[in-house]
C-alpha cells in the first residue's frame, strides 16, 4: 500500500476551496442559496457527527440524486 502523502491532500483541499469560493461568487442566486444551506448544514453537524461521516452522507446522496 502506498504511503500517505498529506502534501497532495493539502494541495487538493486548497484547489477544492478555491473552486467552491469561485462557484459561490458566480452561481445563480438560487444555486448559491442551496450551496450556503449545505455549508451551514455541514457546519452545524461536523463537531458531533464528524467530517468523514458527513462526507460519506454527501457522496451517497449525490450518487442517489444525479443532476
């Protein structure tokens, strides 16, 4: 199994953050409202449920609800 490379995860996280910030600036108002809802939902649960579990929930629901 390859060794964990935290640097590549850090780079990917920065790229994800930049993309999300850009999308928040350019998204139509209704989409932006939904994005902000999800950000607040995540923020309200991550301390008690954990970011990994919440991430799994998001991925699972995204698979079940393709656009």
